[in-house]
């Protein structure tokens, strides 16, 4: 029995693609080595961000925001989306200058969603922020959502819509299998499909023997504190500091910022995990306290890490494979894929259904990694 | 001063004390971290004060703290750097070989370091988190009471029977006045009942949560289960328990336990339950509950080790090799590896220390490996009863 | 999981998660302690499972009929005890074992 | 009326401050056993509901006695030896009888 679409990887990207493909009436099977959302999806701070995006990703991020606003209703489950806005603070004149340059560059490309906020506004909106902060880059209609609730919402919606979910089923490779079909070699035997979508995250680069894509696996560390009195609604980043900070409705503060832990068993998607590096946790916390001094008194309850696939140029691989007809890549979101998941799911599903939409995915095509393509200057934005 | 310690022991109960002292006597440089305020763990809590007559009559102290005095003197003489009040924060397993997607993971070499992150004792100057590299780690973090889940369990006025024991050993406190009810089963409940009555306190009722016959079995098991030296205790305690139970209403086969009260007041108002088919409600101020003890598995879970469910203990235990090793450079000993009581814990600790000494080529002939091994087997064969206190039936 | 664990009993006293909340999560196809934790917050409090981990595994086993080994247990994360942020800012290396 | 009474011979007397009030205790007590002996039926408070919580385990497992001692808000009263002059602040002191009267 050949399924219409087989999706390799049960993270948010895979589940979103599965759900949207079902809406087009396609038969869908998700194949996940561990359990859904085991890695990157559960290590996200949940930022739904178009602020400070790489230029090529801005159209996706802005379009994704529209989907997030209606996502709970579409899936029939709460995803915890809050339009809290996102802010990126500047601690000095150089930071503000960089923001002004950024806004000018965006204006040239016709984007106006990012705006400058003065020190005075900052004092009013974030009274607990450190006095030396000079202002901020702000997107008012950005927000955040609850990664675990979103994962659960998509998983339930997929099951309700009739997606076949095969967890604990490792995939060893994908090969052509005659006209218009692909064969997926899995731990539980071969699965045939008309289309295959590679949503394998940190393991996406190894899936196709003759289309290997170099990527690095990083164990990104997250920290959560015990609840403290409400002091911030938007998600906070800082120019020149690795920090992403958010306060949830329970009052807990979630601190991320792409500080990497120690990778263990990287090659095995089930056993792979990241052990924490106390020194780097200290650095991550120092960034948080530099901007919100009162957090020094907060209590850390838990720290964890999730494995992310990091691409050399910081951009995902999205679009048809160059070597295997019927295979679509959708991985390598380099620690900023959470916000894009609902949109990527729609784009890939629409492409599977109608064949259209390749143009919108062109900036992220796997072709950019052809042997002659010059190594892109790494313009990676913060998580 | 060396940049690295040879051995870091976590926990200063019977197992940790034996492991640290044996390793130091073998010439190792040992750091002993224990979050409690003094060495001895739970069974030998506050042993120093008690044995000096500061808490209870010394005759009673010698029974309750059998073996503690010797273990504390041995620690003092061994040169172990003991940090009371130091809390373990994290253990990072040794760096495996260079981790690249293409090169398979190389096993860590003998010199691979285990990185211990810990918090200095209360009152130390911030930042209190410290890091120490150790060639080996022995975790001896002991047991905890199994939490009993019932409506009202979180109310002030409800606490573990083990906690009532701890209040007695730490500060000589005994439940006072009306409405003291003990609910549960197992030896600890009976020992606490006896201590309350010996100190002139009254117990309003005992609710037996165990299956039929558990109370009698618990009485027989008490001497060995809780107090180190079985021979010394056998007769005296049995008699004490029969007297202690006299005159105390015991409700058998209790189900549907519920505590009633508000969070504002420092005690509960009543307990309700069903016994022999009849619904009962008793006024109560303090409810002590007990459903056995289980390993404190935080360290073994932190290390992502494999565990297996031990149906007899009703808890997971980490999978270990013969010496108690669970990973390269890491051992888990004592009740944290499976409930065995103070006697086995000390042997277990000694055994792991000898394995660490052997690994660093410093195994001394004195107390060679066969010694503790033989003692351990003997102890297991005869001294410790099969689990006698039964289990509350599963839903 | 003990005949006293009625629906209104708290299985996680740090996060006020009742037995009924865990049963509701199991009803939606969630089947492991760590996914129940993600859904209900059971085990996310300061004691990090010291009170709820054993009962949670036993409750899931009793409800699903699986063995506790199949059900598994809550993963434990550092720090093992809550630590003040300011205490964790620059972990000092302690090899010198002063008094 | 306290749930516990002392039965051991009097040890060295010390005084600690709890929510602004002087409390007599003994050397060798932990802050938790000192407060239980002095009639405090609860020490900590549930982080979400603010309702008072009491020691359940007394060995550092249940966090029912989490409070601020000498300015450190990560203290567990059952793990800290009581010292003369210690300042203890319980979370939500007004939510329990005998709190900040």
C-alpha cells in the first residue's frame, strides 16, 4: 500500500505539514524515530518573531503571524498564542545605530513592521529593565506561544484528521522505487509513498545518500525559573548579547539564547541528548541579569537542552530535492523554526497538492549547496 | 593542591560514610558533599548529639544509633573533606571521545573526569555554585518515604511518619495532645507509635492501610529493618510494640483515607475513611502517614541511567554492575540503589570504594575485595527479611 | 496506585495537579509521564518529581494496564535543587579544598 | 497549640526571628523543627495558590518548608541549622493563622 505523503520527523514542522496535507485530502503517515517533539520542538522558548529576521525569512515570518492568530481555532486546541510583541534592547549608542541602519534597510525593501522605541518609552514599558538601556527595536504584533501546547495541539489534530503516526520508528534512508514512488527504509520495514517530506531536523542532512547536506547539531540550553512577579509581556532579545527571555502567564521566566551544551550520542536520533554546560548556563544567566537586575534573586527550577540542526548560512533547507523526485526538504531551521512551522506546513502541503509555490521556497533551496555555490556569509539572527 | 579530586561522594549516610572513609584510608583525595546539616543521613540523624546523651537516654540512643558512633569517628580520622550543607546541583558524565557525526563515539579514557556542580553550604558567600572535577563519583543519596496520595494530604498537619521520626531525632520533638493519628503500615509506623507512647504522648488511632496481616508481619520485621544490629534488638522491641499497641484503637483494611482542614490553621480538623465496610470520621490535629520507603532516584534519573521496576519495593532501581558501577567513573550505593537498610548500605559503600581504589591502582591488601563481598552476601542471605510490610492494594 | 488516590487528590502538590487532571491527559492519547508532565505541569515544581514521580508512574500503569517498566519515569533535569540565579552566574572552580 | 512538644533535656537556648517576631529555639534544631516546636503549623506557601504549606518530609524532599533565611530565598528550613539571630521570612506570612499579627 503506497501512502500519498510520508513525513519523516514528528516535530512541529512535520506535524504541521501532515495536518495541512490531510486538509487537502492526501493520505499521510508521519514516521518519527523517538516521540513527537522530542528534540528542537520542545527546546524552543516559543517566540513567534518577525523582529530581526534574516531578510529572506521576513515574508515567511510575517505570513506565519496571520496563521498563529487563528491556529487554536483551526486545530481545535489551545496553543497559548499571545500577541505580546517582541523587543530587542540596545545597551549603548552603537546598538541604537545598528537598529537605525536596520530600519533603513527594511524600508528600502518595503518593510515597516519594525520600529524604534526610545529610552523613555522603554522605562515606561519595562520599568525593571536596567537603567543603562538606551532603547529598543520593536515589533508590536509579534508574540509568543506555548511550544508544548502547540505540539500537543498539532498531534491531536493530526490524529483526529486521520494521519497515521508511527513513533519509535527510525528511518535509515530514502531511495527511488520505480515510477512516481519512493521507498523509505525504516526500522519496521519499507514504507512506500508518492511524496516524502524530510522534516528530520538535526538529522535531515543525512537522509539522502547522494544529497548529503553539511549541518551542525547544537544542544541549545534553556532555563526556567520559579514564578516571579510579572515584569515583562513582550519576548526580549538584546543587541550584542545572546539572550531570549520571556515570562509565561504562570510568572515563570524562560531564558534561552542559543548557548550550547555538550552533545551526546549525536548520531542516534533516539538516544541523542545535550548535557548542560554550567559555565555557559552562567553566561546565559549573566545576560538576563545584565538587562533585568532583579532576576538575580529568582530561583532556577530546571535547565534542559534540545538538539537543533544549524545550517552554515543560518537558513533552512526548504523545497524539492535536487536528486530525488518527489522528495521535499523542510529542515535546518537553525534555532528559529518555531514561529515558521504553521506556515511551512501550509507551503509544503499546498505544493504537494498543486505543485505550485516553488518560487516562494527558492531562497531556501537545497541547490544553494551545490559544489560551486560560494559559502554564504553567515547572517544568523538570534533565536 | 591538586586540581582534581580522586573521588567525590554524594551523601553522608551509612553508605556514603563507608565509601568516603574506605577510599581515603586507601590514599585517595576525597570530597564528601552532603546536603544535610550533619553527617549520618536519616537513620543516623543527629547521632553525635544523641550518643552524647543530648537527646534521649543513652541506652535508647545506643539501640537506635547502632554503628553510627564508629562510622563518625572513622570519618573524622580518615581526612575526608566533608562539606555538610553542600547541595548537589548537577553531574556531567565524562567527556566521551571527540563527538563528530562521522566518528563513532569513543569510550572515555580512564582519566576521564566527572564534573560535579554543587552549591556551597548556606551562608557561604555568593555565587555559591561551585564546580569540581573528580576522577570518580559515588552517589549515596539514600531513601525517602513513598509519598501517600489522598485528598487533603497537602494540608498543614499531615506529614510522613518518617518526618515525625526526624523531628524526634533532630530536636527531641514528640507529637503532643489530642488527635494524633497514624495511618499506613510497616515497621516505621510501629516504632514511632512506641516512641510517642514511651515519651508520654497519646495516639488517638492507628489506621492500618496494609493488606490483612501486614501489622503483625511489620512487628516481626522491625528489629532488622530499621535498627542496625538484629541480634541486640530482637526481643526488646517485640515486647515494647505489643505494649505500645495495647489500648490504641486499630482500624483494619482502611480505604478512602481523607484529611479535613483548612490551609490557614496549622493543623487538620479530622480524618475520614472506610474500615470493615463502615464509613468513619475521627477528630484529628496531626496525621502521620507511611507507605514504606523508596530510593531517592534524582541522581540516577539525572544521569539518564537505565532503571528497572522492583515490584517488591514498588519503585524503580538503577541497573548496576557487581560493584555498583552505573557508568564510567560513577557508582551508586546504599538505599539510593534499592532499599536494603543501614547494614547493607555500609557494605555497599565499602564495596564501591574498593572498586575505585582498584581502578586507580591503589587497592590496599587490607580489607581486600573479598571481605565486604563475603559480608554482603552473608548479610543478604540471612539478615534482611523479604519485604514484610505488604502494599496498599492497587486501584 | 493506592485506593485513596481519588480524583480530587493532589498528585503534584507543587503545581496543584490532581489525579483527575492526569486521567484527563491520559484520555487524549498522552501515554508517558514526561508527556503528562508537558500537558499538566505535574513534576514541574521545585521538588521536581520527588513527591509525584513514583505515584505518577504507578497511576499511569494502573490506568493503562502497562507495566511500570513500559510506562517509564519522569526525566530529571539540573539543577537538582532550585538555585538562586545570582549563585549560578559564574560557577567557581573548586579544586583547592580549603578548610 | 503546637503539634509537638520537646522531650529532650534543655539544650543551649537561642533566638531566631520569624516574620518579625522573636522565637525561642535550641541549638541543634533546624529552622523547621524550631518553628514546629514554637507552634508554627506551616512554613512555606504553594507558589501558585499562595496557600500555606507545612513540612511533610523534614529531609529536604517536599519543599513544604521553603522560605527566606538571612535573605536567601532558596532555603529549605529543614536543611538549615538554626543559629542565634537568624532572620526567617515565610512566603505569604498573612495567609496563615499566627502569621504577621
